[in-house]
C-alpha cells in the first residue's frame, strides 16, 4: 500500500504497545506541552528573549520517535522539541538552558547558547574534532531559522545512505553507516513548503532515491498567512501528487496523509514509511494535517489577531493532547482522576526543572557580579569618588536578572568615573575585564574555523617535484591527474555536479574518471546549485568527502544562501559539535558576457566567513589547494581561473601530494617601488603590466594573495609595503568589492597605513556587469593598460619629475 489516505482508528493491541507505554507517551507529551507553556511565560516575563515551541505537534513526534534507530539523522526545524525529548537526546533542563541562552556546553550541548531556542543539534565530534561513532547515536543535524533551509542538506544526508550501501569501498567506515540502513527524518512546516528550496530538494531526493522520511507539519498557517496563499490549492500533498512513486518503480515518493491528533494512525504510518525507506531506500512524505498551534506562532505575537474564533475553537477540540487523553479514556487505559493527577505532577516537575535550569544559568553570572562588586568595594576604600562607585554598585545590584552585559557596563562606568584617579585597585578591575573579555570571546566566538589538529592552516606545504620526465600539459590535465589521485587514495571522495559525470566537466578536469571510478564516485546532477551544496553538506556531515562543482562562479549565487546560512556557520553554531568539510569547486573571472565572467568575490567572502576561499592563479596551485582541503577538516571554495584550462603547465611528478597552505601570499615578482596585490586571473594581466612598467623605470613587487579567506596570515604584504611604501590592490570585482576587503586587511588590520607614502589605490572592474565581446570585456574590466596606468599614476603622484604623465590621469 503506497498511499494511506485515511487510516481507520485501530485498537491498541494492533499497536503492539502496553497501556503503560501509552501512558508514558501521554506523560511525555504533557511534559513537552508544559515546557512550551512555561517557556512562553519565561519570555513574556523577560527572562528569555524569544521563544518558539512545538506545542500542537507532540503526538506526531512521539509516534515518529518510535520508528527511529540509532544512526538515523534528523534535519528539521524549530517545532521538534518533543521528538528530541522522546529520543532522549534533549532533556527538559537543556530545553530551558537553550531558552535562556546558557552559553555553556555542559548546560546546553546543542549550540552552547549560540542559536536561539529550539535549534537542535547533536554532537558528532569529540572535543578534539574527531568523529564519534554516529551509529551509536540518534543524530540531529543543526537547525537554521531561515525557513526551508533544512531541505538542501536532506539531499546529502539521504544520498549518503545510498552511497554507504552501494559502494563496497565504503564498507570499512562503520562509524558512519550500517549498510545504508540509516533513515533521514526531515521535518518542515506547511508554509515553508512554498520555498524554492523545498521543491528543489524534494525533486532531487525523488531523482536520487534514498531513505528520507519527510514530515510536513501542517497547521494551515505560516505565521498569519493561511495555506491558500502558500500552496497551490492550499494542499501540499495534493500538489506533490506527481512525486508519487509509480507502481513497481523505486523512484519517487510514497506519500501519506495522516491527522496530527490521530495517535494510532501516526504510529502505523511512521512504522510503515520507515520500514520501506530503511529496507528499500524509497523515500516517503508524511503530510500531517489537522495540527494545531495552541500558543500561536511564537512569543512575538498572538494568533487571536488572525485566526477566527471558529478556528481557535476547532484547535482546542482537536488539540492532539486532548484527543489522546480522550482516546486513553475511551479505551479505559486510565481514569480521569489518574490523568488529572499525572497532569498536575508533570506540571510541577517541569516547573522544578525550569527553576534548576534558571539557577544554573544565573549562578556563574552572579558569581562574576560578586567578583566585580568586591573589586568595586575595595576600590572605594581608596577612592575620592565613593558616591559614584556606590551609585554604580546600587544600579548593578538592583538588576533582578543580571546578565554579563550589565556587569560590563558597570565596569565601564567605574573606569570612566575613576579615569583621573590613581587607585591601586584599578588595575585589578582592568585585569578582571580583560580576562572576562577573553573568556567571552571564546564563549561566543570560538570554532568559526576548525580548532583541531587537522585544520587547513596546519597542513604542511608540499612543493611540486619536477623532473626531466615531467610533461608539459594543458591546465585541465593537471587537475585531471590530481582528481584521479584523490579518488584513488580515498574512497570517501565523491565528486558531483552539472555535466561532471559522463562528460567529465565542462573543462574536462574529470574526463575519464567516471569510467574509472563508477557513476557513484563521479556523478552528474540536475541543475540545482543550492541542493548540490546541500548534497555536499549532508554527505560531509556523515563522514564523506564531497567535491561539489558549481559550473561557474556566477552561479554560486544560487547556492550562496545555503553556503552562508548553513555551511559557513555550521561548526561555529554547534560550538565545534559538527563539521562539514565540503570542497566547492568552481571557475570564474574570465569568459565572455554578463553571467560568465563575473568575479563576485566580495559578495562571497563576506557571506561565507567560516569557510576558506581560495583563488589560485593556475591549475597546479588549484590542485595543491584541493589536496590541502582534503587533508583538512574544513570547508572551502576553490575558484579556478576560467581561461587557464588550455594554458600549458608542467605536470608535477607528485601532483597527488602537493599542498599549499591557505593564507600565504606568493611574491610573483620582487620589486622596490610599488606593491601590486592581486589574485586569480588578474595575475597574468598584472605580470604583463609589470614588464611594461619596468621599461618605464617602475619596479613593481607583484603579490598573488592566493587565498582571500584566510588572508595573508603572516603579513607578507605588509613586509612588501614596508619596502615600497606604495600599494595598489587590483581585481575584477566591482569597485569597493574584494579590493576594499584586501585594503582593509593590509591598511587597517596589518596597520599598513604607517608605511604609506601615497594614497593606497584600488583597480577594479566597473560597477556594471561585464559587457559581451572582446571590447565589451576590455572596457568593463581591468586590462594590462589600466593596470599600467594605475600604477604609473601612483608613481607620478609621488615623483612627477621622474614619472611625467604621458596620458590623461584616470
Ligand atoms: C527565509 C525566511 N523567511 C521568513 C521567515 C520568518 N518566518 C519564520 S517562521 C515563518 C512561518 C513558517 O510557517 P510554517 O512553515 O508553516 O511553520 P510553522 O512555524 O507554522 O510550524 C516565517 C514566515 C524565516 N524565518 N525565514
């Protein structure tokens, strides 16, 4: 039976559950409901900032939890507290700790207070960044707030089960799979199904297959907007009917529709969907209708403003807890008195847990407050400003629920009040402040990048070896040899993208590799950039080493949201609890036309902090960066130079081993007069310009930054500037784009302004996109001539006698 339109009420015997187990389920649903109610109260009373809860969704999640097995993965959203509690991977105390933003991993192990409440994630990694045995755990990939953003990674999480089942070379990786029997449990709200990401991901899983069970929690609204404005005909499973699996086919979905208050049917549906998904790798969509939202969308508003009184009344009657209670009573599994007693006990229990969580949250803050208070007391004994100090003390002590910000404000006020006073205890306060600042920098900012031994900056550099036998080949052949070596060396390396499989990529770097390694190791995908990245994220979360290809840099924009919101923040927002070392391969800067020769690097680097962005100038360096990233445990983007595939390079004898450390610029040409900083395709243009500049007596030091994130970690560019005292930053991004970033790094962060004898310059493409054709390109982007003129102008400004202008100054 592929579709269960309506499942008739079944007797408890059919559920294979004892009355005790059913009553435990009811108790758990009550706990979760009371947690929502108490949580909302905590926000409204000012103890927490914001709350979003899973009330109205409890029973479906309890039913789902029964079908889970260790090794399974969740990719869901903020309504799923009951599922996590039912699985035993989230306690009520942790639920409240997260609500209070308790920034301590012991109290709040999911995000250490970094994500807002109801953003769930289990810890896949040990403290040293190494993998745990994911087969021994129930796993939850980390939630995001942007609606639908959990969808792209479902593609990869699900596909990973297929790969682990179908690729014999992955058999040794037992901590990641048990022959691909792991189900991916997706959840999404009805309204979020209007997002493009939902359709792209649902389609991709339909094409690829795999054990996804995707639940749609349908309470008929997206905040205040009803289904009729969200989904065609207002009915998501009807709209998805074309995704339904055809009889006898293994592609497409089994689609179920079940009521969110119908305990028995929910259990049956999840058992059935799970069995088929686990065994046959056939995905399922479970459209859970008639759900409610008793407290409204979140603590930010009240649903009485937009729901009719009939709807509110209906929600009360069809509340899943009320329905389960009636069901239990109908079957005489308990009595009214017993259930009432259970309710009041559970309510008290939740209150006690809440209080413990609050006290645990507050204790270290109070301790810090006491420390500051003691220091201020001591200061007062030596101070002429006792009035000011005691006013600050009083203000601080009056705060009922202090936070660290209040304490820091008081410290600042004290230091200002005593700014002109010699006070022996002042240094004690300054020391305290500095120590706490360092702790808070870690508390809120650690783990943006890997902190493990395997971080990319730790990978030792291996230079290319050349011998007399090293052939000179086209750039794409260097990459081809490098990818061949990676695929041969590591079974976890899986490459995919548009035209990557059969064709070997639009520039042939994977030519012949699908034939050699099979269609699962090197594969084609649909045209779906966001879910190509999602596919990579999901696979990497499960221990694989994906190389995901974006056909052109310009099309990375389709995937930028998911790169930015999910991949780049993932390690940081779990405080090192999860990692997704995805390698994104793309090519850019130089082809023809508006959408094939762009260089939107400022857009990218400023949105993907948490990833490496590498911009090698040739394919040997690109190969070295790929090898580095593969040895590391961090995600990165490598932008190959589009017009470099046919240029000749010598193939290193050790192309499979060469590595290049990110963040280390290379001086391409030493010089004394001016530092010219660039990267990627602009290196060749600048090289030619520097030759011409040398003819007119300008000695340029040309630097290839090679990596934008991280940027020049050892200050190579500053050392050059100290020598030349003149600097130009050049690239093909827009004015104020990545050149402005490089300038900020060198002039501000490296303090290059001390060494400047002239205004620093940037040379960029125009603000408009590159126009088509040779001349369109020439007059839109930097050229040898414009590099020459910019550098020469700078020298003219400094020394007009030596460098007279022979063209109009730009
Ligand atoms: C991309 C994005 N757009 C808008 C929002 C604001 N927002 C948060 S939840 C929500 C409604 C989601 O409704 P639904 O998917 O039905 O889930 P529910 O909250 O009802 O469970 C909206 C519009 C968001 N978080 N992300």
